[in-house]
C-alpha cells in the first residue's frame, strides 16, 4: 500500500471495541485545543477520523457545532448512539 493511500477497511468491525476500550479524551487536552485554536461557542469544528465521537462528546458546549467525519460507516452509526 502506498503511504498516501488510506485503508478504509483497517478498523472495520472494531467500532464496539473502539467505543468501549479507547481511552476518553481528558478535559485538559480539550482545554489546550480550545485555547490554542481560539475556539468560540459560535464556531464550527471539524473532526476528521472521529471514530465513535469521543472528541465531540467532550467538546459539547465548547463550540457551536461539531462536524464529524469517519471513513468507517459503522463508527458513525455507533457515534450516533
């Protein structure tokens, strides 16, 4: 596989484990991101490769809208739960 290619099958079938066992995002990390990028409560934020939306959960009320994209449809289905 070329290093510029993305294997969209890489995490296929792992969404439940990803949601259950992936460590959460510490509030302190989100605080750093919000401060560094000067994110306001009216801003729209893009999360590429969002997985099961751990970042979106801790960004709640920190920005106006989160746009979450992931190449794995199962990750997005799980994230909507």
